[in-house]
């Protein structure tokens, strides 16, 4: 099996190579293989046996790097969607929020990623290892990135000095997840605009 410390290669195994490969290369191939299985066939397809066969990494390596197949699936999901969810920072906080939220809603509604994230979040409710992995690999990094962008906007004077940035992030993306997972209602451009307007300008009457 192709691995970070391969020995005893069998020429009948196409993916098997001689010698040691960089751990980063092996990990990237494992995450790509796990993401393919996850997006093509769902959570049940992400087993260490199938990922090992597909990626060429040994099951020993998978057990060393991930506590469970669910934890691997969570990291593979984030690895697959990370580029699509990059947060712009153009200097216009309202435009940047809209751009990122539109990318997010597009991913959730027009792509297989929406169904996959439903499966991951659903499975995480009865799997504490997956729940922790999803928060570590996906939830908190996404939130932290948004807070960093908003912090720079606050430094530019576009947000109040006392604005609670983590709460603002929860308001915006939490509302989207609520629609997606609880209400099964539309995520669209109109919703994005209304969420941003309410978050930045508030619901109180103007004085």
C-alpha cells in the first residue's frame, strides 16, 4: 500500500510505489479520495477500508491520523470546499459579506455540498468524535476567518468599536444553516441581502 513508510511492495498493486513519500502528499491524496467517496456516495462510503484502497495509503496511517472515518470525512469536506468559500477582503465590508454569503448559499443549494453537509451535521449529533472534528476542521476555521475580515472592517471604521464580531458571524451564517437544516426554506440572493441589511443596520427604528 502506498504510504509514508512503504515496504514490501507488491507489483500487482497499481498504486504501490517504492520508497517513502512526503506525509503531506499522502495526506492530500487521502483527503481527495475521501472527498470523492463522500460527495459521490455519501457518509456511509467513507470507511478506512475504502479510502485506503482508493488512495493507496495504509489503514495504519489512516488510524494514526484520524480517530474515526467520520473525522476523516469532516476534514475531507472542508478540504474540498475551502477554495470556494474563501472570504474576500476588498475594503467594502458589505460587499465582501454579500460575496461570501452568496458563494456559501450557491454551494449549499446548487451543489452536492449542501446534501453532504446535511449528512455530516446529522451524523455528528450522535457521534461526538465527528462533532468535534467538524467543529475543528470546518466550523471554527470558517468562523475565525469571518471574524478576522470583520475585525479589519472595524479597524477601518465600518463597524462599531463594540460590535460583537463572533455574534455577527453567528447571526449571518447561523440563519442560513437554520433555513437549510431546520426550516428547509430557500437560500437565495434576496435572503442574503436582507440578512446583511439587518445585521449591519439593525431592526430598531431610526432615531
